[in-house]
C-alpha cells in the first residue's frame, strides 16, 4: 500500500486570461502534488511557454486532485520569456 505524490517546482496549467502582478488565482491539478509554498517558481502553459514568476500561497491534496492558490510576482516578456520557454521545452525533452 502506498501513496503516489509528485514534487513540482513549476506550475503548468491553462493560464488565466488577465494575469497581473499581485493578483491571486486558484488552480487545480489532477493527482497529488507538493509545491514549495511562498517560494518563487515559474508558471507555464500547457505548451510549456513561460508565462510568469509566481508563488504558491497554499495548496490542499484530496483523493485525486491538488487545489490551491498562486500569486503573480512578475509577468515574463521579451528575451526573458523566450529564454525561459526554451528551457522548459528542452527540460521536457530530456525527461
């Protein structure tokens, strides 16, 4: 008997349409996950495009899902967004 859990240092979700710095948004992921709380991590979309620097403010695991909230710290753009997107795409290919 065991309990499966994933440790995540990135949040990959369909991103809300109107992100802004300081705003707080809910999220939900299937399965049980552990995120660093109040620690900066990246927010990426399903295509692995870097979107923002965020911090998870809280999360809860239930039988089949993880729900929580994140706060936007910084929106990525320009060269920074391109470099981080390339990193996340290459990171997926190496797994």
